[in-house]
C-alpha cells in the first residue's frame, strides 16, 4: 500500500473504530467479541481498501462488511458451543450514576435481544450508527421501504418492552 493510501486508511480506522465496536455490541456481541469483529472488518477493509475507498457510500459498505463478519462468526461451531458467562451476583457496589448507566445499558441490550435479527439490525444501523434510511437499505441489501417497515415494527415492539418500560416508569 502506498504511504498516502495507508495514511487515509489509518485515519479511517481511527475515526470508525468506536462506532464499529458499538454497532457490534448492539448487534448482540459481547464487548471483547465486538472488538474482534471490528478488527476483522478493518482487516478486510485493508485488504480491499481500493474497493472500500472508492465505494459510493464508504460507511454503508463497511457496516455491510461488519454484518457479514458477524454472520460468519455466528455460523461457526465455536459460537454455537460457547459457554455463557454466569451473571454478576450483585455483591459489588458501584457509584449511583454508574449503576444507572449499567441498568440502562442492560435494559437496552435486553430489549434489543427481544427483536428479530432483521429488526435489530435496522434499529442499530439507524439509531446507534446513525445511518440514513438509504444507507441502511444499502448495508442490508433491501429496499428503503423494507427498512421503514422493519423499523416501524421494531419501534412498536420496543415501545411495549417491559425492560424499557421499567426505566421510563411504565406506559404513559
């Protein structure tokens, strides 16, 4: 890779790393798995940087790569056989504001976990990654109307989710 191209790639990695990791977490990966997925995605970007950098919508192209990496990992035997961590017993104490953040994050993760995979992908890409409807449609390879209908169903499901209702104090 030429020095100018490598500099452009390095800048892209610095700028996109946090949002790729965050998107992977909201798509259902644990934090360490999300970092692995982001790293794998960026390695794939490096090997195909000419295609990535010339893409009409680079971010949509890269998020599609992230989704493909996630799907590849979930197809492996390791993913199916992995042991789930035992939940923390609650014996540790945290500052009130830290515990509130943990409670909100947990509620969001549980609520997103209640969505179907296609609906969760749409919510994460639209609201957590902040892609437009058109960009989300490009990433998922579906029409924009499908993004809108999935988003509508997902938001209706989230609005009635018990985990989120507990945070908001119940239905209004």
